[in-house]
């Protein structure tokens, strides 16, 4: 059985910890690709393209710890409460998901018990081992959903509990890249979908960021290098201030 999470061990005492809820497109064989094929298994509905590569590059730079989910959000979305109807989506951005249709309670419970809960338990354990770090959630967003308008934003910051850290980070980004387009609660709002931060980070009163990067910026090596350095440079300013 594949692992429901992957831990990135810390190699330094840097006061920084990263996590990626939607880093993986992996669907274990027992789910038969949920009845999907082709692009539907690799496009943005399955995962946050590029997010794990950026996250790992930043962890490597600082020697900080991290964790990423090891399963596709098409199976079950770790950034949803386990009571939400959208926890296991019937469809996503216009694509029907056959393997998620009419799931019974046992099938739903199996995914919670084997994927969702182990990831959240491991994340909680990792946070308990940290010394009051700056916690960063790394996501990415599609520049053009099938059922939505095109997005010109470069980076979005989802802000609900820690406006100060988000504003400081935004200011640091603009000092480093004045032409960058950085939005607050774009292209999504932390007041709508923010479960992992609400459940794990806010109760611990940890400084934190939830970063969304446009996927066409980080779906190639050059872009990953650029954005990992840019975000890392801005995080360094925050940690040194």
C-alpha cells in the first residue's frame, strides 16, 4: 500500500515548516483511476501542479522540515473538513468522476481511515515537534479553469488568521519583484476553503502563510527555480526581521 504522506526531515534548526495538501496526483491501483483516463489524471483537478517541487526546493534551501500528502485530491481532499459534502468530489471543473459516484458509507470511511486521517495525524505530529515555526502551506492554481475566467495573478495569499505575516510577505515579494501580481484571498478566499490551517495552524497560534502560485509559472524546471528562489528570498526576509 502506498504511503498517504511523505515527510521531509529537517536538517537544520531553521524556524520554518512547509506542507502541501494537494502536492500529489497519485491514485493507488485499488481505486482503478476512479474511472478516469488521459489528461483528467494529470491536470489541475487531480493535484496542485508544481507545488511539491517548489516546496521541496525551499525545504532543501533552508534545511527545514515539511510534509506532503501522498494521494490525489480526487480521492479525498485533505483541505476539507471530513464532514463536508465536497470532501470526495462527484465532479471537478466540469469533469464527472465515475469512481466517486454514489459512494456508500463504508467506501467513504475507508478513504478517511487510510488516506485522510493518517495525513492529518502525521501533520499534527510534525507540528508538535517544531519550535514555534513560520508555517507555510504551498498550493498552485490553474491559469484558466474550464468553468471559470482566466486568471492573470502570479501569486495569491489566502489570509484569515494572520494578516500581518501575509502583508509582510507581500511587501517582501514586491521589493524583490516589483512587477509581480500578488493578490490577497485570490483566486480563492481563506474564508471559504481553509480547513488545514483552521484545524492545525490557527489553534496553535503559529505565524503562517498559505501561498498559491500560478501553475504555468512552475510546471517547468526554470519556473520552479525562479519561484522557489523568489519565495525563499521573501521568507528569509521575514525570518530575519
